[in-house]
C-alpha cells in the first residue's frame, strides 16, 4: 500500500480544482484522511519527541533569553488546484493574523499545542477602503493540543482570517485550495486590530446584533517575523 502522504495527495488531486473543492463530499474525504496523520507519516517523529521533553521555558544565556529559531515551512506540493505544506513553529512564535481570499483551507495540528484566533469579515453596505479598518466577527479563540480534529475554513466563513501562537514546539499541516496566487488576486495580507477607540464592539446587521466585533487594518509584519524554507524529510510524493 502507498505511503500515507501519497494516499492523501491522491485524494487531494481527485477532490480539488483550480476553483477549490469540487464538492462537499470531496472535501469531507480529504478532511477524513487528514485527520489520520501522524508525525511519523511526514518525517517529524523526532520533532514531535521534543514536545514530550519540553520543559515549558525558553532557554536563557547570560541572563537574557536566547533568540528563538525561525518558523520553518516544509513545502510538499503545489499545483493550480491545491498546495500542501507544514509550518513548524518554535514555542512562543507567532504567525500574525492573515487571510486566505477565495480559498478553502484544511489545517491539522500534527504535534504540540498552540493558540488559534480567527475572524470572518462582516458584510457592510459601505464600500471597502483597504486603508480603513474593517469589521470582523470573532469565530474562534482557543487553545489546541494534538491530537485534535482537522479544522476547515472557507472563503467567507469558518475563520478565514486567523493567527497562530505556539505554546510548545508545534507543527501545522495545511492544505490550501486553490493556493495563494498573486496572478489570480489571492494575496496573503496581514492584519492587526485597529488602535482606534471610537469603533463599536457590536454592529446591527439586518436587525440582528453582532457582538465580538474587532476592527482589523492591514499592516506589514515586523522585520523579526521570518518564515524560512525547511527541509521535508518524509516520503516523497509521486505526482
């Protein structure tokens, strides 16, 4: 029988098009398969063992905290229809709020613990000015510890704008369909909460009060936010 990662790739290839998942049933097949992933399936068994040995503190040298290693991205595959990759995050590292325009994303925590916060845009009648803060409703604000179920976000629901904060060393397996593409208008944009104090925490929409509103504005992440390409050491995917 083919390696797990090959079977997952085969299901993805049959389930995604350049417009995203071909059906809800196809997406469910990918989710069910991704739910079964283990660190050993993608060459991360040694990394996962670090979590068991992790003491909960960041090492210090001469009384000051050592700089953390960068977040690593392990690239497994990308086509017009989908991309597969793994983010390996050291403890206390953060991937800021970012969006996935027009994309469906399956995320699975392979090992470790992390904090996830996610939002969806609130539809407003006013025209959208990218330089102004936009209202978004809170979807999720939780800690996750592996093993836990696969999460799915959709183009306009499920928490399309999210951020990750590593509590322990952790790894997130991501499948994006379709993948980011500047040519097709699918840029990765980063956001932060607006510092303005005059923006409401609730909005009236179609006669319904929407609470837990955050006003998000675009921003450039700080220079110390670095994601480096890492080396994938799992079984090779045959395309």
